[in-house]
């Protein structure tokens, strides 16, 4: 007695396999897009961190109130230095509020990441 698969069983198993493969093929591009979005966001954060660290290295006299913008590849980095908005400080002249805004375009829409820190004049 010979045992094997009938033609119907083979066709059904191929249909199930093809549906599974098609579903898997549709998931990969979504994962790739999510990975690319994550990479762009991470690069924006690194650009902001690099900018803040460079501001920390500047002499206090060069931290002038105002805003400047720089383009770094697909990112536009805007730095705003101002006096802090807190009134209860004992010596507000020794503190600077720094806002770093990174803007880039993703999927045809602008994206933005904002970072705020305060720098203290060394004693």
C-alpha cells in the first residue's frame, strides 16, 4: 500500500503557505519604515546633545542672548539662549536658559524635537 499526499492536500497546503508568506512580506516594509523613523529621531537627539555639549564648552562671555540656526544634513538646529524665566533666583546673571530645537522632514511632514537646559556660570 502506497501512502502519499493527494492533489487537494498539496493545493491546500500551498495556499496556506502562500498566505503566510504574503502576510510576512507585508510586515517587513512596515518594520523597515519604523526602523528608519527611529534612526532619524535618534540622530536628531544626538545632534541636539552635541549642540548642548558644545555650548557647555564655550566661555561664558560667548553665551549671548539670542537665537541662531544651523543646518546639519537633513536637520535644522535652532539654539535660543536667554535669561531664565524664574524670578526667585538670587543671582540670575549666572544662569542661562538654553532651548535647542531640531527640525527635520519625515514622510512629507515636519518633525520637531525640543530640548531645554540651563547653564550656570562657573564660579
